[in-house]
């Protein structure tokens, strides 16, 4: 059980800025995120796309914004728990305890939910029976290449993940790459490599085709793919690898007893507290009259929430508002003289 | 005087709104007056049309506002840009007439425009 002042759920831009706002007030935090790296939507959805509405930053990409926020939070040496989803939130006297999918347990007087639209999960195939084969013959990621040796593998998708794995696994197995249109959006040089292998008969490319049926009982034996005109083909297949990107799912948050408005958590706009004392929601996931889903709104929200977190974590101390420019205490916390 | 004002207002509202029809896979259909300049996605969200999620808020980054456009309207829309087609790759059951509704901007030309929402968005 790890004890801290604040548990931050979500390592997107607002979750990262929370570290800073709490840190300058002398509060310790941990960050939990379901993705394998910090940055949230900025890193997962638009790492290369420009953002123009960060005050005093005329233009930056999602990746640059994330990198700068990480730089800004460095002095606080905050521990990140990545690839973990918060499954359970329970009250424990005046504290909240949290359990993650990796069975890590945390306890703190405050939780800040900066969860965006929920946690990112692979977009799953939607044919019937796909659940039954998941983890046995249907995979949405490759953890250990050796599990994919000497097999007939059908890879679906047109992006970098599909192309990269088609190329990589073609060294170990027989690959069929299937995509719904002729153009692939993945890196052109990878595609050129794959086209070369196609000419040598080492990879089969099937376009414009989509998955239509899966045949097999215990294991997959073959799949049927169909084109736009209804023409279908059967492909001998042991393993399906599907790369249709990630979707955002609210997940267990909906079951924590928080007041919700559609997919958002209702908060008090004075301190961004939810209906549960000590649980705050900031950024895209929160809602209140006039809410705008902007990164800059999230920064404001977390600044205010951090004050309330201080009051709960340090009930015997008086909160003193200070400017970073002039406060010796804050400068010391930032490692500045 | 009041009548003239009312008539004026009526004309103003009438000419800046366009009828958009949203159908679902069960055959339910809803026709909404959507303000010109808004996207077909925003029209749906503001009017609580189920079947369009729009998780990313219209930044062409998630494919959860995916719709099928009625064939006769396809040519009347500006062509989808590469970024949109790339996102449609990820959508649930994409077809030839698939578009992201956040990229279709409502205007007078689209009066009677009809889309069908897919069985699900993700």
C-alpha cells in the first residue's frame, strides 16, 4: 500500500500540470495511466498535429506540449504507474484507497481524476465469437514475438502498427496483410519494404477487403474476407492481429458513485470537487455550466483543485497563496535559488 | 410592428437553419433544424441524437462520429481529406459512403441531407 497526498488518475496534459500545482504547494502525488507513456490524447491522438491555443505558446505539437509539461514537473520526482488502469475506489476513514489492474494499492486523502474521455483501449473486432478467441488466436498487440512463430497470420489495418508488424513477423511466419482500401496510411518506406516482400511472395496483400467471418471452434482455422462488391475469399489463418487504433472507454469510473452528466463527471466549479469529498475531476472529463473542453481550461481547473487538496492533506496548516516569482519556499521546491 | 418583427425573425431563423435527418440501424429517424455553419456532428450532439459519440470533440482524431451518407448526397459534399479517410479506416464497419460527421458543415445546399449512424461507434 503506497501512501501519498494526491492520487492523479490520467497522465494527459492536465494530469501532468496537476503534479506541478500540487508540487509547488508541497504536496506529493502519484500518477496512474492506462497508456504506456505520459501525454494522454496529446500523445496518442495527435502527437504531430499543431495546437495553437496554449497561452504564450503560439504553436506546438501534442508531443512538444507533453515534453514541456514533463520538463516542468521534473523537480517533483513524481512516480508514474503506467499500463495500469484504476479498477476500484473505496473510502477508508478520511482517505480514499485505490486498486489498479496491476494490483497496486494506493491511499490518499485526495484523488484528482484527469481522465479525459476515459482510458485508451484497443478497438476490438466486432464479429460474434471474437471474444472467445481473444488472447488465444486474436490479438490486438504483440507482447512476445516468439508466440507468433511458424503460423499463418492475418494482419488487419492500414496504419504503422499493421505495417510494422507485417514486416517484422514476415521473418517468422506467413503473413497476409488485409486493408479496407488500396492506400495505406502508414510510413511509405515500410510500405515499400512490404511491397518488395510481396513481389518475392513472402507477404500477401489483400485490398480492399474487410473481415467477414471467422471459421473454427477451439482455434481459428480460416477467415473469410469480403470486398466492397461482396466478393469473398477464404484465407487459412491461425492468428488474427488487428490494428484499428485505440478507443476511449470511460470504464470503471462510471461505477464509483460520482454524479455524472452523460459521460462527464459533474463538479463544483469553485474547487472542481465531485459529489464525493476529496475526489476531484478536471480537464475534459469534468462538466459544469459553461465548461469548455480546452487544455487551458483544464490547467485552471487543476490549479483550483490543488488548493482544496492542500486543505484536506494538511488540515492543521493554513493555506497561503504565493507567486512562483517571489516565493522562496516555492523556488526551493522547484530547485531554484 | 410586432408582426413585421416576428416575420423578420422567422425569415432570419428559417434561412439560417437547414433540415438534417439522422437515421439509425433500427429504422428510427429524426429530422432536426441545424444552424448553418455547424457540423452534422455538432447538430447531433446539441440535439441529443444517440449514435454519434464524438469523443475527440471534432478534431478528426477518433472516428466516433462516423456516419453513412445517403448515396445521392455523396457528390454534393466536399471530398474527404486524407486525414479523414485515415480515421475512417478505424471506424466500425466502414463503407463506400462513410464519412466523419464532424467534417460535414451544414449549409443551405444540404437541405434534406440524410445520414445513417452505424450500429455502434467503437
